[in-house]
């Protein structure tokens, strides 16, 4: 089972990244004096999140084609944010989505990212990030790797100084290069996959 997806998803991804970067100044604008001390040092954050994800691109199997199939997402990341609010990070995210009569489609992405984050009040923290890295898609028949693009937007509540619970909307897209064996030959599609997810998890700040 290989993936075929229309090329216009790349354009949609670019628009999403522009919108997310445009919201970054708003995060810093929401800083209040009560958290000024927290912004004067480098913050190291470790996070683990789980939740549902939806494959938005078209998936061809030997018997059918599908889109907007629900799967399960697990994400782990490390971020280093400096006093100005900008920083860097590395993200690993894994997804499993099942298809009728075709088994499980497994995906993972790993790569570095640019991060922009800040406090919104005394107990709230927000973050946007964009990254590019390695993406892999596999099933019982094949395994393919390629370039992946990842973006995320999260909001977090901190009941105490160093621990928080965060909700994140993520988008992961990959370009795998080859045509699907099961895709119609008269389509102008490329082999790739795109998904969005909504994950909830624990954040530890040091």
C-alpha cells in the first residue's frame, strides 16, 4: 500500500507556516510583568504527547482509496528557548493508521525545528514551531523515506513553575518521491502523505 497525494498540499502547507509565523509576535505581546523573570533565562523543555490524528491526503489500497482516516499519534520533543523568545528544538512523532483489508500504515518523522514561545499570564504558555526533517512511511509491503515538513501550535497550562499540561495542533507532511502502484495512471498526483493531529501531554521545564 503506497500513498498518492495531489501536489497542491505543498502550497497549503506553505500558507499554514506563514500564518503560524505571523502569530508569533502576538505571543510576545501577551507577556505580562509577572512573568518577566521567567523570560530572562534560557528555558529547556521536554514534552511527551498523545492523541488522535487524521490523514488528509488520499491513500490508495488494492481495493479502495481513502482520505481523512483517523489514527493515533505519539510525539516527543525537546525545545531550547532563549530569553528573547526564539529558540530551537528537535521533534520525533509517530503515527499508526489502520485501513480495511490493508493492515496498518505506520509513519514517523524526526527533525530539527525553529521555535517561538512566551508566557501569556502567570500560568499560561504558548509556542509555535516549524521544522524540516526525515519522514518515513511503511506497511506490510514496503517502506519509503523522504523529506518531511512539521509545524505545531500549542497552548499550555502550568499549575506549578516547572510542570505543565499542553494541547498542541500539529501538521506533518512528507514527500516520498515515487508514484503509488495502486493510484490511477491518469492523475497528476505525487507520492506523499499529509496529516494533522491534536495531542495532549506533559511538559517539563528546566
